[in-house]
């Protein structure tokens, strides 16, 4: 029986990976059984410049990798933390390093890497689902709501560039597209108001990250940002990097 299940999983993954586009029909309703220990919910990390970073209360294995890449002169593009203590580190065009994530996610990332596709971002939901963004507007989604799939599919069919996606602790999401366009659902009102403000002003919106308790950070332009209800230590570092004219590339919060 176990052998049959393993064969079925391998076949399903193969059918997904040979498809040129990833849409709503790739979503599965079942959750992975992988349940590593929970992460510290107060942690955060900021990456800027060539390989400058600052963290607080992140998984120790992740911190070791950050220092390893820093000493090796490698640039970290973004980091995402799963609600179960896992971490995905993206660097370069399609390089990645993972700790404590499901075998399926590893297989997905490996496939994109072997195809030499750009891995732009990985984002986790509070319940353990995730979305992987690739190339201009490709994606792979697992255990996310139909509204997320619909929004991603619409952007892909319209030929829009999907730059980032983030999930809030209350189940909402925000997708940043093109220069400063966006699609959102059930995000904090203050965050939505700021997105509209930057959109109307014609400012470039790079990404948004959600902290717990309605906190958020919006990155715009080279090193501009807007933050509300985030740890004071993270806010201080953002202002420091802004003052040093370093490009703020990513901000991530531990669930």
C-alpha cells in the first residue's frame, strides 16, 4: 500500500511539473503531514545592499546560513518563514536553500532550478500552504484559498508581472504586480490605504510583508518604506538602512 501511494505521488508531481503553466487546477485540498516544531512568532529579518542583513529571533540554522552567504559574498534575494519553523532562502536567479520544509516544496524548487527558471519568491500562509513565484508571472500554489488562485490566474492571463505575494496572519493576502498595481483580500485597512496612496502617487511598490496583529511593511523604490505596528527593533533598522541609502530588498516576519 505504501509503495502504491509513493508511486501515485510521484506521478502527480510529474504531471504538474511537465505543464508549462501553473494554475488553479494545481492546487490540492489536502495538507502535508510534515509538522516540525513551531518557530518564534516574534522574529524578523531584513536584507539590503549587496549582502547586508539584520535579524531578530530567527531559527538558528537560518542565521548560520545568512552568515555563511554574507562571508562568501553571496547576495540573498529574499527569505520566507513557514509557520512550522521552516525557512526558504532565495539567492541569485534561481538558487535556494531550505530547512524544515516539506519534500514536495523541495521538489518544486528543484524542478524550477533545473529548468533554469527564475525563482522570484516563496510565501507561506499561516496554515502552512505556500505559493512559489517564477519568471514573469508563473506560479505554483499548494493549500491556498481559491481567491488566491483566481487572482494569480487572472494576472498571468493578462500578461501582468507578478512581483510578490504575502499572506497576513488573519488569512488575507496581497499580490503586487507591475510597477505599483496590486490585488488584495482581507488585509489591514491601513495597509490597503497606503497601497492606494502609493499607487495614485505613481510610486513603485516592490513588496509588502505582514507581521502579526495587523503589522505590515511596504517596500517602495530603492529604499523607501512604510511600516506600522511592527517591532521597534525592526523599525529602527529600517530607518538605519534607509539613512545609509542601502537598497532594502526584503523584510520577513516569523509566524
